């Protein structure tokens, strides 16, 4: 041994205490102080040797989250086959060509639906326009593009997980001492969690020791069992840097930008081919005050003169010819019918529609909604008051009653007593509003029917604006005297007339036989044995005078000399119902006038002893002869009926209880007819306002290059459903925007406060945290499961709850924005929520955790940056817990939708009419912010910790994979495209954000290395992150750049300048132009305009295009309004057949597709929707309402036989009549 070695050994042995002190200073960041508190504090352990409180809490969190997630997924698998109205909406709601294939009822079938996991994007769109199915395949929806974004994110995170587990984790574990050996316990309390041994934090002490004195290095060599690993730490950092740049960040950046480029190309193709290069815009009257008092035609002429509207003038000239030739054409889906006529100008307004003030129609629409609801409820009660019966008891009416155990079993099958006449009790629940989009500007519902039903038919009491009697026959002098009271101010009038409320009429009176004037009794209720509730007395009297007709009833078909009880009905008498076992509509039989008389009522015979009432047969005049042995009676399903089935009231004995139902039907039917006339008058006033330019809120434009017009706001959805009609009527002011951003700011601050509390709680067992936060003292001094759950499960659940509440409030608050587009509001909501989740949740948790961890460094002022960097790595465990909590539970909740399921079942329970049932199960649209919020947080954490804390990668992979599986089923079978598509606008923004957050991982790792004074590696990583951000911004800006107004033709720029000067005139505007605006559209006198189409054609010279031949805009959606497309809505029952015959006509929603006036102006008379019954009562009611009251009716379709029953019945009858 040399002299120098002896001297070094002597120096080491003498100053052993100093060496330990120095090691503790450089590694543990504090001197070792032995106190009573330090004697009680926990001792650190290495991973694999034992578990501490944090490890116990993490294991419990993983087990509970996956167990709860498994329960949610299993519950969905069990309940899905039983609730097709919610979990299989795309099987029955969209049009038949776009419906999804029927999914089997097996438990695991939803995991493998016949839809692609990653939808493809075709590059060749030459087949566009052949059919709706082809268009759906060529142009995937926004929801399907979201699946592609999720698949790209999953691919990126899988790469990060492989690099992290296979490359970075071995660098941290192999031949590196654990934190319990290199760092030790805290000065006051707390220890490093064993999970931190699986992170970069295990390698950092070697970097700290590289700058330590030689005594520290010697002691560290002794700790590692004589092996010097300090010199290899720098090599490990270099390898980690290379992995981060070349295997993690650059491949991910290439994948994201490649998908971004594909979506940009898809959107360009979507705009040019699917939309025909056209746009939809909104110009508010506040932004164009120069057009005030300008009629719609004058604005169109002005645009044509400026060269900005090539088709407006030709449209007005063709409108008259198109109105005269409205024959139905063959189906065609050509999208270039109008674009082919375009002049090719950069700015070309091809359609303009004025939006006027419709506040006077709104209360009428709301009142009509209530009236229609009450009428349908009354009609449903009436229909349920009848049943199909047979002469002898049969299986058709067999109802097994409750039997007592001690009661003797009867010899014959028990036939229960009939139910109440009005059917099951109807619970009075709040009336459901119309869930369809763009159905009204203000009111919760609007009523629109096919255009051929706009005409006001059956106006018997109007003649040139004067009242006349409704009968067309001659009125005798006696009848005229009894109809009018001479010398009195009280006169009778037709209560069904639309002018009744406008005349000073008093109470109804009549002259009795003693020549005294007394109030007349209400309108007599039709005899239920002869007429239905909609067979008016006027129709009966008219028919009796002209054709002497009467309904075929039981009593009218009886022989005159038959002795019979007047209270009983002869149900054995043969009644012809068209040879069908199902009773059809009411039939009218021609009879000579001299034979029209009712049979006289005969006295009821004496009563005989009858059996008990609860066991008495309720079928009259059945065979009550000698006793028949029970064994001789055939079972109900084998009995041969002597006659065909017949219809009888469920009361079984009399018709007295039908009076209340008749009264309700008469009342609501009369009010419906009255309010229809009032709405028609209000619509006419609004159309005249549009023609004159008064009370105009703004204009909706269709054409090319509308974004270049000054003041025009682009509606990206390009459909009626994308227009916020309520905002157009009541435009939001700057106060709404201020209130919205104030609420969002407050919610963000509160959310950040919640994240601060949760992050602090998650660090409760970290070294020395409890010394500066005393309320964590009990957590840091106890090593148990309770302490672990308090610092792992509790803060993670708190973060999930806080984020859910904040997202809900923000989504509600963004409705206050002034945007006129629904898609713009959703896009803004997505931007705000994703930004808050990225910065106020993910990044804020990392920052707060690092700052809380460095509280001692802030107090002592020593090694501040190094401690903050260590704290940022320590928060990776908390990020892992948050991802674990949402990885399985959130996708399961997206599938199960428990609140939606409860709401649907509750609404179905109280639904009484078919319309209420339809609105109860109306599908929801896809909500991108809710569906993608958890994935956004997971991607931010994965981008920051995939290599620094490698366990985060597999957790995020699980989250994204389960989310992709859930999205495949939801998009393919649950969500309906009730909102318009945007061509992937939101998905492009998400990809841009994903490419931007790729800089987090090299940036965070570079800052950590810079805190250790590794200037080269840290500088390279930090500079590389900035380069990534710059490349992403430049690349995305070049791909999404739009054409500016300066690049337009000089002539177009001059036209735009002239348009701007006219829209926003200066103070020197010529007054003569304003006078011309008032004289351009003179006031038209009120005429008998019978339909909305006639109103538009006569007042505005506008006619809608053919329903099957229209331009590319508006884009089609799957919205189904039960008031504008009632016939189609009646075919969307979940139990209806998947394939039904196509409707032979276009409904009003299809005919008015190309008209963009306010929904209230396009609202004609509603169609009554009645339930279908096997007895045929509903069909009879439908015919009576249409024949006698001119009210259109449709019946619910639940079977193939419900589609065209009358046509098949007539065909069968004609076949039988042939020899």
C-alpha cells in the first residue's frame, strides 16, 4: 500500500461522520436530525421487498376501478337486448337505406358489430349521388372521423408504451439502487413511494452524485455493493434522449401529420363535391342597416346588378312556371342541379331568404301544440274504449283473473269483467316538447304537414268575406225564423267557424214551444250506437236530406217485429265488415228516405235470476239453454264462432259513458280548427312583411364565396338543423358574451382550486409535506390501506367529479354565444373544454404537484429548480391514478348511459299517445366534448409521462382502446345524425392539438435535465420541443389557409365594396333610395290565400324546388320531426318491420327542404297521430276526421299489415267478387 492510499484510508476513517453527513446533504436534500418525531416516521422500502401506503392505495384503486368498470360493461351487455329504443336507434330511426344491420341479442355481440373499427376514407368520389348509401360510404360522418382520431391516438400511445416499457424502464431499473437506498426518509416525515422506483426519479440521484465531493462518491460505491454506476448515468441519459427524439416523438409526429393531411384532403373533397362549393351564411340586419325597409325582391335585384347574384333573377322568372308544373318526378340525388348553373364567379349569391319577426305566431304555435296534444289524448281514450269481441267466449278475449287458494276452481274458463270505458288511467305528466332540431324559433314545437294540405277546405260559411249558412239546400221560412231571433242581439253562429271569436256574439239561445227564448243546450252528442264522435250533426242532417244515409249499426239492421230489450244490443245479427276479421272504418249504406226511422223502444222483459255478477258472461244474447257439461265445451282457441268478430265497448252493457269522451273530442277538435285559421292569418302578415322589408331580423344566403361578403357569418353545418333560429330572432348582445366568459373564467378558477387540493392530497405521504401542511400529519405517520386510499383513490375520484361538473356547466354556458350556427357553438365548446382540460387540469396538476413538493426548498432557498423538477416527476403517479379511474368506467358509462336510460323508461311509462312515445324515445346526437374529454386528458398525461413514468402508457392505451370499442358501437347503432355534418372540422382541430402536445414530453424531460446542469442533453430536448411546435403551426396553417379577399378579381372586389357601402351607408345616403324601398312592395289586400306555398308564390315569387331534384345545399340530416314528417315518424317504432313500402308522396319536410324561412312561417295544419288497433276503431276515426272536418290523420305502424290496409282490403274484395 502506497503512502497516498494510506493517507486516503486514514482520512476516510476519521471523517466517517462527515461523509454520512455530506451524503445526506447531497442525496436527501436535508441534514439528518434525530428527534422524537423522526423516530416515529415511516421507513422507506424498495420495490419488490414490501409495499407502502401509496402502493396499497394504488392496488386498491386499480382493483376497484376495474371491478366497477366490469360491472358497468356487464350491465350494459345484459340490458342492451331489452331496450332497442335506446341501444339500437340506428336500426329503426333513420331511413331504411341507412339503417344498421340487426344485431343479435347475445351478450357479447356489441363487441363485434358489423361496422368497421376504423372507417376508411375513399379517395375516389366519382360515384357520388347514386344513392344515399353510396354517399354515406364516400363521405364518412363527423362521428366516424372521430373514430379515426381515436385510432391514431391509440397507435401513437401504443408506440410510446412500447418504448417506455421496453426502452426507458430498463434504464431506470438495471443496476440502479432504489430510492430507499439512495434517498432515504424525509427530514420530518414522509417517504418516497415505491412506485417512484419505476420512474426517472430512480436515476436522478446518480446525476446529483456526479457533482458531489469524492467522499460522497465513495460512500455511494459502498451502497451499490462496490460497483460504480455513477459514470454510467450520463450514458443512460444520452440513450433516453435518443429514445425520446427518434423513437417516441418523431414517429408520433409523422403519424399525426399524415392523418391531418388526409383529413384536409377529405374536407376539400367534401366541400367541392358534397357541398358543390357552396356556403351558407347569415347577415344580420344590425350589420347591414342600409337594407332596412328593403323588400326581399329589391335586395335580390341589387345583388344581381352588382354581379353578386347570377341565379337570383332567373329564379324569380322560373318560379311561376315551376309552380304550375308540380308533377312528382323520379327520385334523383344529383348534387349538381343548381351548381351547374353557376356563373363561376368567386362570390355568387344563389339564394336569399329574409328572416322576419315571428313573435306574434309563437304563442299561437304553443297553444296549438297543447290543443293537438289534448285532442290526441281524447281520441286515444275513445279508441281504447272499444275491443274486438266474438259471439262466444274465445281466446281473443280470455283474461285469467286472480284465483284464491281456497276458492273452488270454476268449471268454465274465467272471463273477467270489462275494464273501465276510458281505458287505463292516464297520468297527467308534463307535455314533452318536440326534440327535433330547427323545428321552431321560440316555441317548443311547431306543426308542419305536407304542402298539399295547406289549402283551407270546407269553408261553407264564408262567401266573399260575408257569413252565410253552411247548408247548400233551400231553407224554409219557418226554419229561418227559428234560426234567427228578430229583435234580439243574440244570434247563433257556427262554433267551428274561424271567425266566431271575431264577432260580437252572445250565448246560444233557442225558441221553445211556448215561444220563450231560453239558452240553448250544447251541441247534441251523436248517438254512439249510430255515429262516431267526429260525425257532426250538420253532416247527419245534410245526409238525411240529400241521400238519406245512416251508419250500419246493430239496431238499424234489426227486424221491426223482433221483440228485444232496448238496453241490450243484438250482437248475433250479421254485420258486414268487408269480409275481414278486423273491423274496418265506418260504413254508410244507402237507404230510401221513407225507411229511415228508428225501431221503437220496447219494454224490458221481467228479470230472471242470474248468477253472480262477477261470474256473469258479459256477452249479450248468448245461448243460455240447458246446462252443458264442462267436458263438452271446447277450449276457447278451438271454438267455432257462429259469426265473425265484432266491436263492442269495453263497458259491455251501455254507451252512456262515451258522452264525456265525445265532449272532449268535440271541444279540442273545434279549438284546433279555430287556431289553424289564426295561424294562417299570422303567417300571411309575416309574408307581407318580408315582401315590404319591415320587421326583418336578417337574411340567410346560399351561394359561393359568402365569407367574402362584409358582415356575413358562415354556417358551417349548411343545413336547417344547424341554424339557431332563436338566436336569429333575439340576437345576443355583448352582455351575453361578457356573462359567458365571466362564468367560464370563474368555473376555471374553481376547477384549478379543486385540482390544487387534489394534488396536495395526493402528495400527503411525500417527504416533509406534512411538516408544512400539518393536516396531512396523520397520513404521513401511518402506513396502512386507509392512508393509501386517502392519497390515491380519494384525490383521483375528486378530480373526476370536479371535471365532470365543470364540463357540464361550461357546455351549458356556451349557449349564450352570439353565433347563429349550432356547429359553431359545439366547436367553441370543444375548444374551450379541451383547452381547460389540457391546461387547467393536466398541466396544472403537474405544476401544482411540483410546487407543493418543493415547499421545503422554497422555505430554505436551496436547490429550488432541482426540487421542482423532482416534484414534477413525482406527480406522474397521480396522473397514473387519474387515468386508471377513467380508463374502464368512462367508456362503460358512454355505452350504458344510465341517466338517459332512466329518462327514456320514465317517459315511456307516462306516454299515452303515439306522439308522446315517439318523443320519449327520440335518439340523441353525438356530443364530442363529453365523449372525448377523458381521452384528451389521457393523451396529455401520456405525452408528458410515457417515458418519464412508463406505467402511464399502458393505462392510456386501455382508455383509448375501450373508448374506440365504445365509439364503434355508439356511432354504428346508437347515435343518430340529427345534426348536420361539418366535413371533419372539429376532428382536424383535434389532430392539430394532438400534434402540438407532442412537445410536452421532450420539453418536460429537457427541463428536468437542465435542472441537473446537463446543458447539452437538456438544451437539445428543449430546443427540439420548440421546433416541433413551430413545424406543427406552419404545416397546419399552410394546409388550412383560405383564400383572402385580396386575391379575388378586381371586378369582384369592386362589387364587394359597393355592397359594403350599401349595407353600411354613410350619413350622405340619398333619401330617394329609401323612398324607393318603401314603394317597391306595395301593401297587398288580404285575400283567400289557402296555403303556405301560395303565400310564398304570390307574395314573394318563391317556390321550393322539387323534393327529389334539389341542389347540394342544404345537407341532408336524419332529423325526423313528428310534426313535419308525421307519416315517416309513424313508421319509426322500434317494433315495426325493418322494411316497409316507400311512401307514395313527399311530406312537407321534404318539399320545404330548400326553403330557409323561419319554421313558424312554414308551419301548416298539423297531422293528428292516432294509435292503431285491431278492432279498426282508429281507422274509422281517421276517415271521419278527414271526411267531416278536413283534419289529416295518420295511424301508428307496428306491423306490415298496417301500411296499406284499405288497398289490400279492396283488392281482396274485388278478387272475391270475380266468378
